[in-house]
C-alpha cells in the first residue's frame, strides 16, 4: 500500500485560511507540486525542472 504524501507548504505562503499557497511533496521518483486551492492538479517534476521553473519565476519578478 502506498504511503500518503507529506505535503509541505511554502514558507512564502501567508497566514490566513491557507487556501492560497504552493505545496511540495516527494513522490516515488519525482517531486510533486500543487496549489492548495486546487489540490487535485499535481505537477510532477524532477529536481532540475523544479529548479528551472523557480529560476524562471524569479527572473520574471525582477
């Protein structure tokens, strides 16, 4: 039987109801990314693709 995923909320997510945050979990061989307001949509990523995604988000903010 598969173990339940341990989702971790981003430290950049504000307080409040907790419905507007990004969460990350370890899958079998990938990292899993989801938005808490739609937890059924899960994006599987490798470490390299997650780093590229975060780098692109950071570059777009500057």
